[in-house]
């Protein structure tokens, strides 16, 4: 029986992906700030903010997978 690629992801790979996503999130934040300072292209700023929000959701999902459930 073979495992799907998703099942084969180790915790270490997930941590690496998480750090990469956080880096992308920081980069988007810097890009948004730069565009805001220049005051140009509000449509581009809105698109970048949507991308940033989507990244935040992906980061949260990965963090949930990596954080063990603790029953209080």
C-alpha cells in the first residue's frame, strides 16, 4: 500500500513550509507598506492584502497541524 505525497510529509518539512510562508507574508507586508507610502495603485494594494490574508490562513492551518491537541 502506497502513501499519498500529503501523508508522506514529515513534521520537519511542514516546519520548513511554515517558515517559508511566514517569509512570504513578511515580504507582502513590506510591499503593501511601500505601495501605501507612495500612494499609488490602490487596486494593487487590495490584491496584495488579499494574498496576505490567504497566506495567513495557510499559516494558521499549518500551525494547527503542527500543534498537538491538548485535552484540558
